[in-house]
């Protein structure tokens, strides 16, 4: 379990970060940031990378799994992206954990994990918003949210209406 001082440091960091915002933060925002900071204050990390962005996840107690919500990735319905994870212990050494990947809606984004489970190809399907992709080692997990939007115009179809007389000239 986390110590009082670790929890307090994480909450203080969240309050300090959000204090300068133009609108007051909700309790969920404060606790969300505090959870992220708690992960940074304590041990092991699980990094998920989509393109150049890296997210870090802290080391939870075994009785309480920790989730870290990453960013939002937007794809058109004709795109795909590879996510890469680097599981590390509390000292930054790579671990050999087997990871499990899941999508909240396979019709919006389907997943093709690599054989070593350290990367996963995310393939856009039907348009949809806020589909969460989760990777976990069974104790800690990290997520990214995917928005799939329609791609550019692929075809144009003209449909002719029924001919009609013009109104008389005025």
C-alpha cells in the first residue's frame, strides 16, 4: 500500500498543477492527476508509446491495480499505428513480463499484438470515438483512447433528379 507521505506528495502535486487553470478542476481531475503523480513517486513503470509520446505508470501494491490513462490518438478509417511498451522495474531495468492487449470495441480499432507482446499494431475500422486500448501485465496497466474519423472522399457519385419546367419569366 502507498504511504501517507507518498499519497500526500501526489495530491499536492496535482493541486499545484491544476491551481493555475482558468476553470476550477473537478474532483475527478484532481484525483486523476494525483494517481498519475503517485505512479511517478513510487517504484516500477510501464511505458506505452504511440509515436513520440511516452506515458509512465507507477508501481502499485498487488492488491490494488493501478491504471494510467494516456492520451487520445486520432486515426482516419484508413490508418494504423504501432504502440510500443517498455516494462521496467523500479530501477529502470527491462522486465520480461508478458503483456495482454485489449480493445473496448474491435469494430472501431482492432489489435494485432506482436509475438513478444511488447508492441501492438492498432488498425482503424469503423468511425467511432473514445475507444480505449489497454495493455496490462496483470498488475499495472496503461491505456490510450482512440478516435477513428472518416477518411477523405474516396468517390463522388452524381444522382440526376427528375426534369421540371422553369417558372415563367417575371
